[in-house]
C-alpha cells in the first residue's frame, strides 16, 4: 500500500508540472503539433505494457473495439487536449491547472445522462462546490491579468469533453483494462492529429529541435511515466487511491507556476482552489474509505 502512495505522489507531481511545461512549449510550438507529439510519445511508451496485459489476460481486440478506441481517442486527445493546449497559450498556467481538474465532475454529469450511474446528494454537493470553484477561478467580474475569457471558456470546454471521453472509454475499459484503453486511445487520437497537421499544412516536427526537452518532458515524463505511475497506484491499491493524485494536483500546480513562470496567485484563485479541493475530497474520500474497509474485511481485519 505504501508503494501505491509513492506512485500517487509521483503522478501528482508530474501532472502538476504539465501546464507549466506546456506553457513554455506554447511559446514556439503549434498547439496541435505539441499535442500530437506529446500523446504519440506517451501512447507508444504505454503500448508494451498494454500489449503485455492483453496477452496475459487472453483479450481479443476486434475491429469494432479499434473503432471505439479511435472515437474515444478523438474525444480525449484530438479535441479535448488540443483545446487544452490552445487555452494554455491564452491563460495563466495556474488557472488552467485548476480548471482541468474539474473534468471528473463533468464525468459524473455525463455518467448520469448516459449510464446507470445516477447523481445522488453527495454528487450534487460535489458539483455545487466544483461550479463555485470555477466561478472564483474565472472571476468573470474582473478577469485576472494573463487570462482571457475565450481561453478559460476553451479550458472549461476541454474539461467537459474530457469528461465525455472518460464515460465513452468505459466500454473498452471494461474489456481490456484502463492501461490498454488509454494507450490505444492516445495513439489513435494523435494519429488523427497527424492527419489534421498534414491537411492544414501545420508543422509536424519542424522546430521541434529547439524545444526537444519540452517534448521529451511532456511526452515521456508527464504523459508516459505520469500515466504509468497512475496505473501502478491503481494496480497496487484501487482506483480511488490512484485518483487521489488529481486531488493533490490543484494544490501544488499553481505553486509550481508561481515559482517557474512568476505568475501571481490572487485571492480569488486561492478560494477557487480550496473549493475544487473540497469538491474533490467529497468525491474521492468515501471511495477510499470503502476500499480500505473492504480490503480490511478480506484480510480478516477490523477497521475502527
């Protein structure tokens, strides 16, 4: 269990540095170009582990499965993460880092509309605090310097689409597991982005040499190693424990942006971060408690 928390902390740190790294890369790289390279690298790094899991469990992936994975990748990478990268260029990294963390709350809404997972009082309370957090982060009455209304709108849209991506991916996830589903969807999503780059005449690898360290960091470390550690945390503990990384991220990402990019964290951002953390706690802690209780019962232990 202790190893699981080590993986959670590594995941949280790598994910917390994502917006800062992407903000630096946005200065010289096209947003679609950086998104393509980042997820192509990350997806390919996860692929050997995904294939090993598929072989070990005797899973057969059909043409229909590949079509579903391509659609899931279109939502999660081609659309959501491209919008994310565009918004990073138009907003402060600290603002974006918190707004992207609201995607699990959109997931709850889509799950309510499209699956049997319905909203209850606790989930409605989670949504209330999350939406209140958005209001304070966006601060529509006086938008903070460095942010733009369009950029924040695109970021919220990115989180919304990512929530839909999460729900849509549950079909393939049940069959092949989260790691394989993520790897294949990343590869398919980046493949669609490659087509977009070629059709629109945007650079594919041109100029990448000047920012190779950003590409390596966002692709290998954030997207590859970050997601691998997330999956290891789930494997060693459970999904609720792994998701705790997304609870930690909004607390430390703005601090990293303040240190590296010299961004200013205003009072409204602090309030917004606290509200999102409260929403995350209400959402995650019951799941972690029940998982520990169940594990304790399996091991013949009594938890007080």
